[in-house]
């Protein structure tokens, strides 16, 4: 049997916001206090291909939603020697505004998405502001247009994107959320995205309030844990602790990029 390729995996921090603990758990938190949130996209780099996971949001959306925009995430890919125009594969973990906002900046990419998420984003539930709030209409319409152009691959279940890279449905936060499992030098790293915004959501089994199905979200915690060799191999979608637990590739990238294919410091 041929061995799987070994990939480098990076988290790139492009925005943040101030928030409280009560913002991040269904039912709030009895010990309320500051709990800021980071926004990331991820880069998987191997000998044969580079895959970008999610595409962040734009400066305009950051201003509209009150987020602190630290850097343009697509321009920042150059810090990892990645040219967006050369990227062939972009995984969209789901279609919320902070994961799909710069899709138009990848002119030659194919986009990989679980089909239920697209159905949800254009379906009857978008009548309700509570659910529609997490989407930007123009992003959703843009993905629909790309699908008509033959540039979206829609899946209904687990799939091997490439040797050593698999996609796994994990609904709950959104109807078609998926996470990414990547073979690295330290074993399989699981990019959980918004299956768990923070380590604490998953560790305490207390879901994030933006939730289509609580029962699905709880089961998706289990799916992520089953896909990872250990809890230290799971990367949550928005936790500032990621930037503390992993090292930057270089001094110049401190606070901007960390390597996830190396073991965490704690």
C-alpha cells in the first residue's frame, strides 16, 4: 500500500472581536467574563498540492458586523508563499459569512462543500432572521453562480479530497457543516472549524448559540473526537488559544500564523 502524503497545516488569523463568555454557550455562562474570538482560515500544504480551507470575510463585512479586521486574509496567504490565483482547491466548511466571504478571490479554484449546506442557505429557513443572520446573501448567490459554472463540488457524506485529506459532515451549527482531517507528521490533524468554536464548547459539551440542531451539534462533537488521535489533534474554529498553543513558522509571523502539524506546547 502506498503511504499517504504528509502535509504541513497552518492557521492564519485575520480578524478578531471582543466578546463575553455568555456569548459563546447556549444558555449563557454562570461565570461571565471576557472571552474574545479569533477568525482564521487554514492552509494545507503538501508535496503535490496546496488546499485552502475557508476564505474569511472582507473588510466591508467586518465594518458592517463590528469585527476588528487585522489583515486581508487572501493577501496574507502570500506570507505562506501561496498565490490565491494558483490555488486549485478551496474547502468551504460551511457558508456562513466568515468562512466564504472572499470566494471571488480564487479565480481558478474548485470549491468543495457539503450539499445540505447550500440547500439550507437557499431554502425556506432563510425566511427567519435568526438563521439568515449568519449568511451574506451575495456570498450565497456567488456560490450558486459558481455551481452553474461547474466550479463547485457538492458532497453528501464523507469524501477523500486527495490522498491524506478527507472531508466529514458534522451538522449542527449549520445544516451542512464539514470538518477536515489531514495527515501530518504528528498524525491526523482535525480542522474542526465551527463544529466547536472554542476548545471549551466541545470539552464541556455546551454548544455555541448559533445552532440549527443541538442534538446534531452534540453528535458532531463525538464525530470530531472519533476522527482525531487525541484531543490535542483537534483545532477549534475561533479560539485564541490556538495562537498560544502552537508556534509561528517564523518570528515575523508571530501572532499571524501558527503551524498545526507540530505538537502544541500544552
